């Protein structure tokens, strides 16, 4: 580390690619390598239904002996005929929620977007898989919308859930979600599943992680990409679809959604974008017996 902050150059990461006629990029908000490499046991714990021994066995079976999860924050950008759309916006700058050690590692999205080479770095739409702060804070971190011309879009049930005075989610999730909703104000639009919210961008039911958690299918000229948000965090979860995390608010429904989306991605050989997989979070899912595996695209060197 040269002591540079996120977005100052050394940590900005951009991966350009296309889906049919659509120009796309994954722009990293930060890639958490050491010193902040969260333990796998934080994600898959007895409290979230994964016994310690089952996690140890799964890691041993994988053969890599790792104990930590390489957590990416992969924001997906798509140039649609209606303008540039961004799907999820990272944690933003000055983030102290997980402790100061993470703050210099994230917040690179806005800088990365200007370097991504789109005709404009002013999105016409910011679309959210859900309103957890690691997806939405990047759009409001300064206390006002980071992209003032963009229309914010989230599932109607997601907005309703966090807005409800009786919302049952933990306060550390509720507070930033409500703050984002407040700052978006009247501009925030709710969508439903199975809708084309922008040209070539279709919503897909991924509920469970949160009540309005959404996947998105990009389609152009016979090519397709499925953006799955927080449907899974790690490749271990593809081999263990019933594993949930402490952040899956409706655990049963999250498992059903994970299975449905993972089976579809494998059976239809879809290019998959997974927000928290190592940068750029793109890959294909393949059946391995009665389990599933992750094949990164482009292939990872590790
Ligand atoms: Zn997340």
C-alpha cells in the first residue's frame, strides 16, 4: 500500500466487456485484499445455520485451506439506448461502518466510472439489487445524491420494507437504507419482477436476502448476462446452496431464490455477474454432480 486512498488510481479497477450490442463495465468500488480479509466464518456461521464442522469440511474438500473470503464490490455499468445505467454503487467514500481499516479500501466507484470510457460518466439511472449500504451508500455517501441527474430504481417491496415504521431488520441495516430512501426522495421509482425497466434490462425475482432483492437479466442480440446481487457471496455457497448468511433476512426464501437462479444460470449457460465475488465478479456456473461450481470469466490467475 502506497498510502493512496481509494479512487486515487492504484485501487481503481475497471473491466470492460459487451453483452450483444450493449457496452458494459464492471467498476470496482474496492477489492478487499489483506489487511481486511473477512473470515469465512463471519459469513457462514452456526448462527446462520452452518455448523463449524460443516464449514471446515467444505474448505478441506475445496483443497485450498483458506479461512477468509475475498470480498469484491463489483458495480455493473451498462450503456443502454436510454442512457448509462449503473447497477449497485458500492460503499462510497469515508465509510467507517466496519471499522476504519476498510475505509481506505473502498469508495473507488465514482473515480472508476470516469475512467471506464463511456461517452458520459453521468448515469441516467442508478438501479439497486437491494438497499443494503454496501450497494446503495455509494449513491448518497456525501449526504446528497452522487448522481443528481440519475433516476434511482429499486423494487417496490424493498422501498416499502425499509420505509415501514415497523421494519424488523437490525438498526445497522435499517438506518442507511432509510437514509438512502430519504435522500432519493420523490425521484425514487419502485419496480416489480418480470419487468423491462430500461431497454434490454429485465428484473428477475431474487427475494429472500431482502424482501425486494432483485436480479437483472441483460439481453441483446442473443447474448445474456444475469446479475445476481447477493444471491451468493462465495463459490462455497454454490456447492452448498442451503448455506445462508446472517444478512439473508428471509433465510428460507433466500435459499429457494439461490437454487432457482443458480440452476437457471447453469442450465442456460448464462454469463453471471456476482457483486461480492473477486473482481470483476463475472463467471459461469456449471453443474458438478448434484452441486454447482464457479468458472471465472476471464479466467482468474489464482
Ligand atoms: Zn452486499
